[in-house]
C-alpha cells in the first residue's frame, strides 16, 4: 500500500506556490495457520513533516514522522464469531505521544482484545 498526498500552499501565505508532501508506505501480510486461526502483521511509515494532515498535527519542528508495526492473532470458533488480540508499537521522531502520566514521549504501544460477530 502507498499513500501519497500533495497539497498546494494557499495563495495568501508567505510560501504561496510551494507544495507540501505526505508519504505513507505500508506493508501488510496475513497467514492462515488453520481455517480458524490466522496471523497478520503490518508495518507503516508516515512522513508528514509539514503537518498537513489535521488529525496528526503535532506543532513540532519535524511534524509527524513515525514508524509503526502491528501484529494480530485471530481465532474464529464459529463462522459468525471472531476473537482478536492485537499489539501495536509506534515510534516518532519527536515526542508526540502521551504516556500514562500525560507526558510527551517518542514511543507508544498498546494491546487490544476484541470480539466481532455478525448475524
């Protein structure tokens, strides 16, 4: 997967005529261990030095420049029911994540347990 965003600066800005770029390649793999158990892994790199993606605005000099990885193990006891455990780790060039003490840090990780079903 590859996301590439180009945004022109506004005509009234002091950088009119310039373009800002966001690059975000990702690699995702999935392996079915059995018909009920699967494993997936994903790696992402996101380069938004100009802070043009509103949800990722950091206000830092380097913007959002991160590497992250996700690993997922899923179990389907029934065709309509899926259980998942997912772990994600991310590291950014600047301290943009918040830890449990609400301090800014460069690294972030979490684990999610989830269940999904359909009728």
